[in-house]
């Protein structure tokens, strides 16, 4: 009777694939974070000074808020 051992991976292949997908995941996360920051900055910039004051912000706070890691 013949059997095949299929539980072994080729050495080095799994870690290379893992590194590739880790890099890809990091790149995608960076693009998503950049887009979220861009959307937030544009939304806040479109508000008037009075509307910004109503939510407790000044024009100078827009970049700080857009670049922060606050959950949106």
C-alpha cells in the first residue's frame, strides 16, 4: 500500500508568503488610514467658523484631528 505525506510544507515558503501578505496588509491599512484622514479633513474644512465653534474646534485643529488615531 502506498501513502503520501502531505502534512509537511516546503521549508521557507510559508514564512515568505506570510511576510508578503503581512506587507500587503500593512500597505492596504496605510492607504485606508490616509483616505480616512483625507475625508475627515475635507469634511471639517467645509464647515464654517461658526459651525466649527459649535463643536468646539478652531480651523487650526483640523489637521490635528484628521491625523489623530481617534476612532471615527
